[in-house]
């Protein structure tokens, strides 16, 4: 039999990631341990390798003292290598041994072929791998120090860009360039990189050997250096300082920087905060460089157990950068030199705290500093790798996008500092002072929009929105998109128009977390849960100072999707990050799991809110949990008390809790058609009020819910009236949930008119995965009226399996929560 009969045909070359590892001193290890203990250790080692193979989707090609694995992607190979190095440490620690491996990671083309079954039986490997990429990976591995992971210049940028996929650990990896190296037999020098975790990676250059050595320029070799020293002694240290080579820093698109506190050496106090704020605004125009917010930096200071007013100098800012995964620190300075105002900035490597490069610009007078900052930040962005065309395209001059009034700029800066300390009333006062000094200071108006919108003070938010729109030519590209989204959010048909605006902002500026979060919330409200989860996760990045809100939203999405345990984990994480106690969302998750005692304990432990409206909304879960347990009399008592309190607070809460009171009475078997009609009329007044541009959509949802409740009690009169009243209104409201509820009411009328098939057809047309919970209740009842028992059971099963959605559905400010929960039991009406 000839040799080729042992092999299948060779495949075409394929681009693959190769990882080679070598367990250091394995022979001496066996001698020290003895055969038996060594065999047990290697069995544990093999279990570790198998586990990591499965986790990182690797294919083991060969093994002896080391491993050869193939991966589809460099990030998978890197993930394996990091976990392997850490796993060896743990194996050794339990035996008081130091277990280390060296690893080499490369990406290149390889040829693979399968050996025949006969060849495998006589000892051949199942899969053969050959190609130039294999010896390259082997040389990287061989030159590595124990515990060191080396990457080629091909693998490093691919793995570096994807490091975010490793989660929070990926943000803290250490990356180091070891320069150019020569391999024996390879004509071209190769750039070598190292990556590892703090406290584990050696982060030292590999040793020179006869087969691999550092490619040092001629002028830096010993013989030449001796001559150069003599020359330098003549020329002088000053010339050497100007001509010395600059160190490099590994910076990729969308990496983060920490801006340290500005050093003001001029003695002019007005420049202290104003220029630091201007520096941030100028740098934040980049879509290449991400700037860690001051709010996030102060949060990290708190984790470092330092005071909020700690100065972010070179050392403190570098520690923040390492903790938050920032690649560089920027240290800005303003000084008076020779009668001119000089702005300078150093880019600092946070690992070594050394200056990588610096830029300066001079001007005349304090106001010139704004133009100088633009000059300096543009030069920094270019040196960090941003294209000149992108810098020119994405940048507007600071005097245009801020203000020439330095006092107004300082007030704006102090407002942002107050926000960083969560002193929102104080921040609003500073922003108002800024716009009094410069009415065209659009960024200060936008700051006031944010504050009043977060307080749900829509009227004041719209007031400042209008003023910001009048000065929108003074906004950066990013802030213009942000303002555009708020205009849609606060305008008519917001539920229909705003999500697209937030998504555009998230797409254009993927690391501006407000875009992701607001789009995620809009998607959650519309029950597009997969989309909501994707963008909520993006907004939960470690660099987001408000990521606790994102984790809470992730928990709510999980709850809606039926992943109750996962929801509970995320909600607890949100509480821990945000440093607040158990929330009503956690109570809802516990109740969905039927852990009622724990849910009620959570609600009881929540302190009274200074905002009565928020305190009232906590009653939603309290009432729903009582309904869920069948304690309807207690639920009725609580809903009546809540309705009375709500009547003293706002029109919206009054109609909402009036409907909930009617819902509980309906569940108790009481006929409440007259009072339900009164709720409908009050809500309809809110919809028709021409001066009500705040809660029209919620009032419309409540009115239709009242009509639907009457239908469930067997009354068609209110439903018929609702169909007439809302026919001209629904399309103009633009709320998809209100439109869906209108269809449910139409179907209810058809069912009561003994036309169940017409009702079924109307409801089935709405099924797209984002439908309201009550649509399935209406379908169940329509199928029951049509005598289709199998379909009734199918809908009942759906309702029972969606308890999380029943508790967390956001439509209509959760006015249907108690009704939803009551319908999760297996029964038909």
C-alpha cells in the first residue's frame, strides 16, 4: 500500500488562529513528585484542557508536554491561553507547586488533512496541520518566559479589538509591545506583543538566544553607543533631550482615556474648571477616542476609598485608568509663558506613569486657550491613531460649541461636577447661571433638559429643549443627535419616533451610553425584548457611571423573557452597583417565582420615598402580589387606600389607581360598571385636553383598559363607546401599546356580539412576539367562545408560563399588572 493511501486529500489553505503552549519544567516536575502523584496531576491538567477546549471552541491537534490548538478567532485562542495560565496557577497552589506555561499565539494560513483510519490505528494523529504559521507560533512560544503569552503582530490587533468580549476582565488586561525581533532563518524582523492579567503576566522582554534576538538599530548597539556618548557629551544633553525617541502606546479605535485634573499655573481662578471642561468637550467630539466621564472617575475614586474631591493627578488618574480599562491618561496644563497663555497636554502610560508624548499650543489672552485646546486635542488624537480627515470632519471649534464667556463655562463645569456628586438641584442652579451669562450656551440648556427629564418634570424639560433648539448650531455633532432624540422623546408620537433617534445616536457613537440605554428602554416598552437586551448590555459597560440602571433594565428584560433566576441576579447587581436597597423590581421577580414572603419582605423594607408618586408606584407590586395569592379582600383594601392617596397627587396616578381598584373589585366578583365608566370618562378627558402634552398616551391606555375591564364583566356598552371615541385618536397618539389595546377592545366587542371567529382573526393579526400580555387572555376567551378547547388550553399554558411578563410589562405605566397576574392561573373566563 503506498503512502498516500494513509491520507485524505489535503484541504485548501485556511486562515486559522494557532496557539502553542509548553508546560515549563515538566520533566523535573515528575522527578520531584514521583510517578503516581505526577500522573494524578496530569489527569487534572487534562481535565482542565478539555474544559477550556469546550469553553473556547478550540480544536486540540497535538499534545505532549505542550499543546497545539486551532481556533476560528484570535479572541478564543487568547481566552483559552489566559484561563490556562490561571488554571495552572490554581492546580499548583493546591499542591504547593509553581506551575507555569509559556504560550505563543499567531494567525496565519495552514493546511489541514485527515489521516486515514488505518494510519490513525498505527499511531498517526487524526488531523495534521502544516504551514508557515505553525513554526511562527512555535517560535513565539519558545521565546516566551514562564507564564508569558506572546502574540504576533497579526494576532495582537485582532485579539485587542475583540477584548471587550471577555467581559470586565478584558477591560483590565495588560498589553505590552516588546518591539521587533529576529528569528533565525526568517529574513524579516517580527513585532512581538505580550498580553496578560495584572499580577500574573511577567511583562518583561523575552531573553535573547542564538535562535531569537532583539532587533536593535545599529546606532543602539554597544560599539556604536560608545561613540554616540562621546558625541552627545559634545552636543549637550539639551539636544539629546529634543531628539530622543518617543515611547509608544498601544491605542486602538474606541479605547478609553482618563482626563486628569487640569493644572492651572496662571493664577487665574476662572481657568481652573472652565478649561478642564473645555478640554473634555473638545476631546469628546472624537469617535476614535473615548473619554471616561468625570462621574465615572469619581465613582471609581469611591471604590478606591478616596474622597470625591481628590485631585486626579498623574498617579491617581493612572490608577483609575487601570481599574476602568482605560488605555491612556491625559494630563492637561495651562501656564503663562513669556506673556502668552500656553496649553499643553501629556499622554501618559498608566502602567508606568511615564509620558508617552506631549503637545503644546500658545495664544494671547485667556480666551485664546479655547483655540489652543482645539489645536492640542487634534494633535493628540492624530498621534493616538485617528485619521486627520476624521478629526476635521467630527470637530467644531470650542468657542462655537461652548461659549466665549469663561465665567459661563466655569458655571457649566461646576454644574457637571455637581452631577458627578449626584447633587442635581445644585447642578441645575449652575446650568441656569451659565445660560444667564450666555443665552446661546446650548450645552447648558441640554444639561437642564437632562435634569428636568430625570425628575419627570416634562414642562420644564420642554422649556429648555426649545431654548437648546434655538441655539443648536452651537452643539457638537454628538450632542446635536442627543438633542434631536430628546426632541422626539418629548414631542408627539414619542413612542413611535424616539426609538429610531436613540438608535441612530447609539449607532453613530457606540460608546455614548445614553443612546444605548434610551433605545433599550424604548424597545423594552414596546416588548421587543431581544433588541432591548442587546442595547441594555451595551449600556452596562464598566465605563458607564449609570450602568446600575442598565443592569436593572437587563433584569427586567430577563423577567419578561421568563428567566426569573437570571433576572434576580441582575437586579441584585444593579442594587449593589447603584448602592441602593432592594427595589420593587426585585419584589416582582421573587413574586414571579412564587416566593411571596420574600417579595413582601422586600417591599416592607423599602424606605418611604420623598417623592410620593414613586412611593405610590411601589403599591402596584404590593397589590399584584396579594392578587396572585388570592388574598383579594386585602388587595381591595390596599387598592382603595392607594386610590385615595393618588387622588391627592396627580391626575395620572389618580386614574391609574382608580382603575386598579376597579380591577380588584372585578376579580372579587363585584359589578362595578358605573364606577368603571367614571374611570373611562376621567381618562378620556386627559386624552382630549389640548393642554396635556405630558401623559396623553398613558391616559389613553387607561381609558381603553377601563373599557376592556367592562367587557370582561360582560358589558359591551363602554367598549362600543371606546371604539367610537378612539377611532380618530389612536393613529395620532402613535403608541403601539395603545393601538394594540384598541384592537383587543374591538375583538372583545366581536366576542360579546357572538362573533368569536372575527375576534380570533383580529387578535391573531397582532401576534408578532411583541404583543400585550392581555392579547393572549383575549384570545383564550375568544377561543372559549368558539368552543375550541385545544386552543384555550394552549393560551392558558402560555399565560401560566409568562408570569414574569405579567409582573413587569411596562405598557400604560403597568396599570394592568394586577389583571395580568390574576390571569396567569389556569382558567378561562
